[in-house]
């Protein structure tokens, strides 16, 4: 059993049902082209971190699992929809080693498929019948879009701002993590204190998850990462390792020159090397580790059980992953 399988052991059966729901959705279209595209994007399972969080957060109160499983499928569908749109905006050729919809079928098709999956995810959430969960899910879609717009508006701006960065990655990533945990807790019938604790936990590990993603953009390889190393800078995006590294005037100057000169590849290599050598990556990792600890601290009031153990272990896994 792998480390992740051990963490997810209390919910493996429920995750299998979620996977089956997603498979059924991907095969549900009577339009052959749409069916082909849906099966393409859902064939790669990814980490399933968000539906797992929904299921784990529901483990502190006796409940009918059907609504929680429906919600878990919905948050993964929403995540997949955002990836389709992100790849289109970023002009990415591959995702998880597979050709993107925008690269293989064109931007117009990708936008429409992403919209279709967005809308379908919302119908799943409506099936839960919980107006608070439905509203929060709608707000999350707005926040995801805001995060992308915020990132686009600052593309190529070499001024790294910690406050802006943390706000942006909350909208891009932390928001959906927070909603995943909050909805699982709420749909299980947990009381307000438990819902708040699990929402706080989920938001913090979602933020840590994105910081580690940003670290891997400098440290991983293209095959493991599923996209070119240094792609954030290529796309004009300043992330935490770069923010820390730009405290060094020489690195800041290199970043400014990189954007001013049209992003020459040789200068990108120098910047990546400088970021790796100045200790910025280690500082970013420590920041993520501290967030994971704060997330675990959020669970203090929850009763001890297998789900709590898994949530604690998941917080360690999120910041220690290598892809």
C-alpha cells in the first residue's frame, strides 16, 4: 500500500464510487465528439485531493453518504473544468503527460468543453439540496475566475508582492480546497464549530498545496510535473520562490530584464539557477510546512478517529510531495 493509499484508507470505497460517477459522466453524452473529449480529460485521475478532502471532512458525524459522494464528484468536476480553461489561457500543450484540449482540438472547443463541465458540476451540487453549499460552490467559481484574472492582469509584472500572492493563490487553489472540506463537513450534519475547523484546515492545506506546486515548478522535471520547468516565469507569473529570491538585487534585476527583453530562454535558465542557489526554494518550503502545521492545529477540537488521523497525515503528504 502506498503512502497516499494508507492516508485515504478510510474513504477508498467512497472514492471508488466517486470515480465511477465521474466515469459515468464522461460517458454520458450522446454527442460523439463531446463524449470523446470528456473521456480524454477524465481519463487522467490526478491526485483526487479535493474529493478526498470532502469525504474525509464528513467523517465526524453520522450521515447518509449519498450527498457527500455527489459533492465529492462535483468538486473534482469543477477542478477539471478549471484545468481545461487554465490550459487554454496558458497555451499549454500537455497536462499530466497528455495533450490538452486546447492544443489537440483548439481553443474554442476547449472553452466550450470547460463550460460544459462547469455547468455539469453545478447540477451535481444542486442535487445535494443544501442552499448554503450551493451558494458557497457558486462563490468558489467566482473566486477561481478572479484568481485567474488577477494572475493575468499582473502577467509580466516583476514586482513581487506577498500580500497579492497569497490572495491570488487563495482564489486559484485555496478556495476550492476550503469549499471541498466545508461542504463535506456541512453535508454530514457537523455542527458549526466542526465546520469552521475543517474549513480552516482545508483552506490552509490548499494554500500550502499551491505553494508546493510553485516550488515544483523550479525543482521537478517536466515528466513528473506534467509541464515545462520554469513555466510560471515563462507565463509571466511571479510565485513565492521568486518573491523571496528577488530580495537579492541581482536576481531582481535579472527578472526585470527577462520580462523587458521578451523572456529569452538563456536568461530564464540563469534566473532558475539563481532561485535554486539563493535559498528561496527552502524558504518557500518552510512557509508551506508552517501552513500545514497550522492546518493540523485547526483540528484540535475534533474527536480522535481514523478520519482525523488521515487529515493530519494528508497535511504532511501535501507539503512533502514531489510531483
